[in-house]
């Protein structure tokens, strides 16, 4: 497992699809390349879809930790998108 | 600038797009677009740009809503008949998106006011219905170095092109000057199918959005024509004219001027 320091944290347990991903995406856009975002998200649809969507944007998933209370913490490292022109 | 939860939800389908994202949405929210003509073309363009969250939208039109407008000018409703078009348009735009600042100009756009009018805007949409206005908008935008979207619709046909300073031809490069008045069909003879305005005006909104977010290819150097009856789109490549009277090497048009307007009263 990578060593990482969390630069920013967000909580998306209060919103539903697609605002879950939108909030995560906006938070990532505001980070610098290589910075790390921690995202608290709900079990079920969010945990199934948000990590996948973030991966599709080219970012690196470092870790998904089960908080044991129906929520997870997703740790993501920002990767500047090469495909973006 | 941070987005509110409500903004994240309103613009979620934009922000999700890789080509837009939060950055693109912010560009839209900071953008200023002027729409000249609140008619068949201006109506869909204004509605889509307001919905998209373009921060400031100016709309210029001297007319009032007429019952015969409603067949195609979807921004106006039956209770708006008799109301200033710019006011009716503003109400519809703000009903869709109260965040958008709508500036209204209830005046004829001519050589005396167009330069001041376009000065505050990043992009201009030509939604007018006559040749003198189209040449006026072209000349003023070229001279003020403003990008704009030209479009025209008649019967079942429409066309559009995009001018960006320094990239490709202007409208006058392609069409030189207005046709003689007797060659232009009168309003009575012409007619226009309502949805053609929806198609071409929406394409103008699309060009505007792409220009603002800086993604994709614009219709610079190309005229897109659409024939609804044949269901055919054609994209015609067009060069810049070296001898163009306004954007050529030795231009003779140095300030906007008005052609005489053919009078049409039904």
C-alpha cells in the first residue's frame, strides 16, 4: 500500500447520483497533480459507481476503506488528464 | 469560486462531461453572450444558453410578440402577445434559470448603436431575419474583433457559420453584399417551418458553448447548410477572401454602416 497524506476531504453521503460523482469530480479538479483526496461515500450505488467513474477520468484509486457504518472512505490521487485538450 | 449544491445538481450533466467539467462550467458562468433578434433563431439559442448557465446574456430586439411569431419562437407564449419580445424572452430565460443575468435592449440595432452594444460581450449570435442586419453584424464584429455566429433560415432550409477573428472567412468574404431587394422573397412569399429555427438556433447555441469552453471544432471556414425536406446537411469549406471589403488586405469598410432595409408589412 502506498504511503499517502490526505490533502483534501469531502463527504458525499448527503447527495445521490449523479451529484455524488459531480462533487468528487469538482473536488479533484481543484487539486494539483499528485495531491490526494479522501471521499466519504455511502455503501450501495455510490461505492459501486463513484470509484469506477473516477478511474475512468484517469485518476488513481489508492484505497477504499470500509468504515463499518455503511460508509466508505475512498482515497484518490489526482492524475492530470492527458487526453484533455 | 465554489459551486453550491444546487449548482452542482443543476449543471451536473455538464460537469460530468470530460470536455466541460467544473472549469468549463465556470467559463460558461463567466461568459457574456449577446443575441441579436429574439425570434426563430434567437429563441432556442437564448433558452439553451440560459439553461446552460451562461452568466450574462444580452438580448436585442425592437419588436413586440405577435401571434404569428408563436409558431416558431418558442421562447414566447400566448399570454406574451403584445409584450416586448426582449421582456418576454427574459422572463422565459429567468424562469428556466434565475441565476442568469439577462440584459434587454428593446431597440433596432443599426450602425449608430451596434459597436457599443457588442463591446461588452464575448460572443455574438446573429438571430436576425434580413440581409442588411446580417451584414451590419458581420462588419461590426469584424471591426471590433468579436467572434459571432451567423445563421439564416427560410422555408425548410437553414445555414450557419462561425466567425472567429483571425480564423477563416467572415460572412462578407462569402456573400460580398446583400442581394438586390427584388431578389429577396417578401415575408408573404417566404414562410418558414417552425422547427428549422429550433435546429439552426440550437446549433448556434452549440457553437457558442464550444467557443466558451474552448473544445471541439467550430464552423470557422465552413458553412453548414441544412435542407429539411431532403434531410441533408452539407458542410462547405470556404476560404477567406483577400479582397474582402471588411476583413481583406485593403478593406474599404472601416466602420459599420446600414444598407437600406426592404420594407415588409403584412
